[in-house]
C-alpha cells in the first residue's frame, strides 16, 4: 500500500532530475544531500542531526514502559506504576508521560524502518514527531503503509513538501480503514476543560458531530438575539433590563453584546438530570487572596484552587462578592500551611480543605488529577482500627489526598509513601517509592504569596528605618553645628 508515496524509480524519472541523497553511484548528484550552510550555521545543523539521534534513543528506552491496558493479562496497577516511573525520568506529568510512552511504543513497533533513519540523524526529529501525532488513530496495518512510504522520503524535501506528502498519504489511508467507534464524530462527544492560562482566562470546549454543534450554536445565537431585542425594548420603555447579571447594560445604557449574552445564557443554564439528585459539592471553590492585595497595598496575584493565578483586580472583585470568608494561616517566611488539630479516623471538613490547599492535585508525583472532585483522603501510615494508639493517626502529617486509581495502587503496595520528619514552619516532605523501582522526595505545596509579601514588608521596614535614621542624623547636625574653620592667617 505504501508504494504510491515512494519516489519514482530511476527509470521513471526524467533525465537530469535526481532527488538529493539518492544519487546513483558513480554519477554526481544534481544537488547535495544536505544544505550548504555558512560556518556559523553548521553547528545548528549538526545539533538538529543530534536531536534526531537523541529522540531515537529516548524512544527505544521508553518503549518497554508501555503496558497496554487493553491486552489480556496486563496488570493495570503495574502499568500505572511503570508510567509514574517514566514520568519522573522525563520530568513531566503523568498525562504527558502516557502520551510520550505510547508514542515510543508506536515508533519502535509500527515505524521501525523510519526509526532507523531517525537514529542515523538523517530523518528530522520534527518530521517524525509530526507523523506520530497525525497517525494516532490509524490501525497497525495502516501504520505499516506509513512506514513503507516515509522510509523513502528524501531529506531534500522542504517542510511544506513534507506536510503535503503526509496529508496526502493519510487521506488515502484513512479512506481505506473503518474508524473505531471512539474516533467517529459521535464517539468524540465530550466537554473538556482546557488548561487555564496565567492571565485568569479559562476555556470550556464542546466537541461533537458538526450538525449537533451547529444546532447548539444556532439555538444559543437565537436566544441571545431575542434577549438583545428585549433589552432594546426595555431601554425604550424604561422597564427593568432583562438578563443583566452584572448590571453592565443598565450602567452603560447600552444593550449587551451577543457574545456576552451567549456567555450569560450558558452560565445560567439549568442542568436537567432527569430527577437524579446531585450530591452537595465536597469542597468549596477556593480563591486565596493575600490580605495586602485585598487592602490594595500589593499587586500580588490571587490563586484559584491553588494552581491558577488570577490578576489582583479579579481577586479583589471575587472577594468583594463573597459573603463568607475563611482564614488560612501560613508561615510568613516559607508559605507552609500551618497545621490544624484533628482527633478522629474520618478527617474533618477543615482538614480536607487544608490538604487540598497543601496539594491541589493528587499527591502522587506526576499525577495532575484535581483534588477538588473525586479525590480520596488516605492515611500515609495505615490507621489501626483495633488500637488507634499504635499509629496511623488521623492528623495532617499522616494524611494526603489521592485520586481513586492511585489510592488503589497504594493499597495494593505498588506505591509506598513515607512522611519524613518536618521542622515546624517549613513545608513537609514525603518520600515516595514506586514499585521498588524509583524513589523520589516531594515537598508539600506552599502559599507562594506569603514569602513575597514578607519580603515586601521587610524591605519597606528597612527603608523606613533608614529614612528615620537619616532624619535623626540631620537633626543632630543642625543642633550641634561643626566649629568654624580657623582663619587662613
């Protein structure tokens, strides 16, 4: 199947035209295999060749870490432990490591010949990674066709020519295979929260079959236009402005934009669960705001859910809208969250909130699952129900929040945390052993604003003291002027 993307055989090419890097022995090639570069750029080219070689080495080293959970006999917890170990080696999150490890497995098993070209440095690393990204939905049989084609592509191709060849190849192969259920438009229905940006902007994405998405957009647009028309009538008649939750339209005297109305309609939409009761939220939505930021004396950002920085103005606005405030105590120099007392097996609500402030994601290194939803409180040293005095007490130093999967893996013995002795006022530490293969020490999360605010206050106090001392010395000089110099004769 791959032959239609290979270079034309020598006898089929017009005379005088050759691909770079494929010259016939004994005949001079029309163009060199590699670009002719000035001396200052040769090192850059050599670095790109080395990048290809390093990528191949990484793929071969990571490929054995892939344990397919869909295969019979695969231990799911064993696969998870191997994945966490790979994440620590890669210095990335568990989710990113899962993608890299799967790509490494595919590179070794599905693109073996092109991988050999990558190992020599001949095949660009960016090309190989693009092939892996674009072919994740293809079957193993179709990947054989991809490998048979790409192994012959000359390095003299431009980036644009490579992308065109790849798109053309994939279009042909996709038409020859039946898409799995989860890759069909119907199978890809989902709503996902995208990573939050550092400027306080979030994004919720809705994916599904185009007719359904277009219909949703049409209904949302029609509803917003109807509200906009009602707002215009309200301005004309002097009635109350409808759908104006922030009072923007009433304050400015202008109807809201369609974009803002659509946003407000979605935000206020009722979620019909067909009579199914929805449990009360386990955690509150935490917005942590330094007190000096609240008072307008600092521009230190606030934090939403412990991981999302929000601008100071937004933090002050959210704080002003809240009817209930909770005090969170932190060490002023280190930012460590100060412990609260606890006395029973089941952690109190205040303890759970403290643990979530200390770690907004699952405590296992590399896991990014949020502790705001389906997390489970776990005793680091197991609680002894028969004799609680023997250890495993329900106290903050012996508790952490885990996602359900890693809680199960810890119970199975694949994850072994140990709380290390800590100094009061400093962040706590936990030593993790992952299936006796990898060991790593993880520090507790801290409030990043506290040390910065302390430094600001100390700097301000130092400047104040210096200014006061300067004024004192100036006053002393005025009270006791130096003696007049003797006459020059």
